[in-house]
C-alpha cells in the first residue's frame, strides 16, 4: 500500500477508507473452514515472512526497491519458483527516482495461452521498515498459490501469472511498467487482475475493490451527514468518479463478495483502495479486483491503516496467520471460480 487521499482534514473521527466514516466489522475471520492443506500452507506462509524479516535485518532494516534487501527478496522469490519447477521472468524497469526495480512474473501454463488471470502483490518495502505485513504478507499468499498450482496435474483453464511487483512504494512503478509493456491483444485476454496487499493484519476490516463504484454515493451521503460543505468534498467525489472502469469490474466484485457471503463473513467494500496499490495501472484496461485487510486507527492526526504501517515495527509480530489463511482461501476460491 503506497498512497491514499488524506481525508483526515474532514474530522478526526472520519476515515476516508470507509467513505470517511468509522465502522465496526464483526471480527469473524476464523469462521472460514480450513482447506485440507491449511496447516502446511500456514506454516510455509509464516516461514516466508520469517525469511523476509531476516532479509531485512541483514540488510539495513528494509527491503526497498534497489537495495540489497530488495534484491535478496527477489532472489528468494526466484528460488521458490525454481524449487516448484516453474520458470520465472525478471523484468527490470526504472522508477521516477531512476532506481532500477525488478518485477518477477511466474507463469503457470493454462489450457489456453490466449486468456490469462494475473494475481499480483508488491514485494518491496518502504525504507523505514521490513514491510512484513506491507507486503511480504501478499507475497506469502502468492508463494502458497505457486506451491499449490505446481502440484496440480490439471492445467487451469486460463494461464495464471503470479506477479511480484517491485517499487510499489515508490510510485507504483513496477506494475505500471508491466501494464505499459502489454499489447492491446494481451490486455484483452486478461480475465482478471487480482491484487493482494497487506493481508496479514490482525483483527482486520476486510476490504474488497468497489467494482461497481457504489461507494461514491455512499461517501457523498456520509460527507453530507457529517455536515461538510459540498465545495469541500465534491473534488474528492469527482476524482473518484473519474477513475477508469472496466465493464467486468462489478461482476468480479460480485464473485469476490460471494465467498464472504457463503462463509458469513462481513466485509467493507471500498473504492479508494483502487488507487493506493498495484490495482491502479490496470484500472479500465482489464477487470480488476483486490483484497486488503486493514485495522485502521487514528494516530494523532494521522490515519494508520494497520498497526506499524510503514514503520520499523512492521514485523511478523503484527501478522495473524488466520488473516493470511483467509486471504489464501479467498484468492483460491476466486481463481477456481474464474477457471470454471
Ligand atoms: Zn506500503
């Protein structure tokens, strides 16, 4: 997670992420029926996080783009692909600070080469910390998917690309460079881009992308209810309305939502997260959805998405394995649904 529109100026008790209002979600994520290999996946996801934490510790406390910690993180992801017998592509690019980053894309061949699903998570941290929840957690979920798919004997319907983005924390640059490199034909073949960011959060509020943009009206009503002048909040609503849309975004949101409905887990959908992570470059070009787990709090005048967000204390101690497991289950469900 890299950036967001600051809504805190509208009042300390109103959170932009949920339409500038606070909310309570029933904390029931442990309700999910674990899949058969849940214990093995949980262990390996936590092991990945441990390794990323050690990488940061050994490299000045972070895993930021262009640093030794960043490169060691890339190396670790490559090793995991190799172990699973899969080919990984390194795709270098340059960000706005002229730092060279490395996207890593791993292909799991489907029955069709012309249609694809991409699941993406950024692996770079900010310079201020090791980035374990943000976003080694998303990387761990992708690595669990990789291990799963490597074992499967039947090819998925669509070719699956697991994309590990670099430099999300600096200008969402990796995913941007990747989208730019795609041809019109390639974009048309993409059935979905699914983003996974900050999914280790303890006691989370679950946010999925607001594919039908219904939260804009909701947000307007909340601004009004909070007694704000329309001239103050209209620019925010306008910029949200102007976000590029894809005709299939809403259907994808519905597929995602279905999982939570079936498992009786309450969620909070939200449009603003679409611009704050690697979903941004894909908007309007392919169907997009995302999963983010927040536990947002006001820290003085600042909104913190999760405890230790972008800080040195973003370590494995802040991660709940149930959250990781939930994220893995959601994405697995969505993928099997998309491959039907
Ligand atoms: Zn971040």
